[in-house]
C-alpha cells in the first residue's frame, strides 16, 4: 500500500479522536540526522539567502513526507531573538538580574525582531509543503524556557526569594510577549498550520524543575490567554514538556491543553500517561529514545509493533513516535526500524 499523507489524522489525535490510520509524530528531527539518513547535506542552507532557505525546506518537508508523516513539525523559537539571551543553554547569566535590567530590556522591540527572522522561514515552509500535509508547531518556547533564557535557572531561584515582585512581573511580561506574537501568527498562517504547539520543559526525572505551587502561581496563568487565542482561532493545542510533571498536569489540562507529548520510561511507562489522562487529552510518543539508540534494529521493530498495537488500543487520540525527539546521535537504523514498524502497523509494509 502506498502512503498518502492526510493532516487530518494528526488533527484527530490532538483532539483526542481515533484516526482511521495510526499516524507518527516527532517533536523535532535534527537536520543533521536527516542529512545522515538521506546522504544529502542541506542543514547549513537554513542560514542562507531566500534560495538557500527554499532548498532547506524542500529537503526538510521531503524527509517528513518520505518517512510517512502527515504533518511537518516546525517552529521559530522566541529565545532565538532575545538580546543577550543564551542562559537557557547555560552559556552565561541572563540579561535580566535586577529591576533595572528588567526596566531597560527592549521588550517592545521583541515582536519585530521575531518577525524579522520568522517571516522568511514560514514563507519558505509554506512553498515547500507537500500535498496532503500541513505544519504543526508555530511559535517556539514556553513561559518557563523564556524565563530561563532571560535570567538563568539558578538565578531565577535567587530572584524568587530576593525580589518576588520582579519575579512575578517577569512572568507577566513574558506572557504578554507570547500573546502579542501568537496573536499575529494565528491569522497569518491559518492556511499553513493545523495544530499549534509549545514546548516548555518543566521537569526532570523525579519532579518539576521548580515547585508546583510556583508553576501554578506564575506559569500556568500565562498559558491561559495564549491557549485561549489558539482555540478561538480554531486550532487545537499540543503541549510538549519533558520530565516528571504529573503534579501540574491537571492544571495544564484545565488551562486548555488538548494533547501532550514527551515521555521517558525511567519516569513512567507510557501506558501510565494514557491511564491517567487518555480520557481527557491526546497522547503522543511512547518509544523511549534510549530504545532507538541502544537496541538492535530488529528488536526496535518488534517492540514498536507491540507498543503501537497496545497504545492504540488503550487511547483514543494516539500518535506513535519517540518520547522526545530525534537528535543527530540516534542511529539511523534504529529510527528507520521505528518507521518500518509504523508502516507495518498500517498495512503498508510486510514484516521482513
């Protein structure tokens, strides 16, 4: 059977409906990995002129299409344009450490800086989009990740104690920035995108990165108007967050999350997520990245077939894929075994 992409399958999953065929999903596929898999170098084109950018997205979209995805995952991250940013990656303390830093930071210039980077990319993505496919993503980074980039993880802890008013104002300002950018994105790209997504890693293996009460007080309220805008524009909302975040899942679902991605077996088996939340939201992933990296491809194939059958039987809205993303160190053979298993489950490929 020949695969024909249909973005409606992913729309169904994120709206917690069972699609006719099992779709696959990835949060991010590293361009360097795509180069390894295809034998074609194109990642450097992302930083070039309009012609280079067009070729970059032609290769990117072709990869998603050829690996039988129904949507192309793509976002432009807010942290990419933040003056003085980089603290999210631990490069240095962020540019905002004091009230004076906060007051002189060029908040009003940030939307224009974002669109100066994003507009060309979204246009090139739209030109390259294959028939039957649409985009998933949009404006990258969530509330906490932006705060980490502007302040720094450890320095946020100091700020919360030394200047709680500044700490609260910072999150409100980030929320306002996200609303401003999303408000422009939604009408401009309603024909290109069908699902809006924000990634915001709030946890690690045993807990959230900051106290759940702080997330409820400062972070969840900033999501509410953004998700409301997304819903009012007719899009479902997919939330990606790594880590053990069970303590704040009900709060995020109440804020309007339609579907959730990211899982790690060392935190909880994927079935646990379905058992706890599958009656309310769609759930995506299930294949621990460690499995793709460490197991023999034949083992990966068999495990993914078993998991795909089981999770599709448990959940209404389910899409198969890695529990996190596909970085460049994932073995191509392991990844391809997962794709072959998905195609086998859909009846498109015979067991070899």
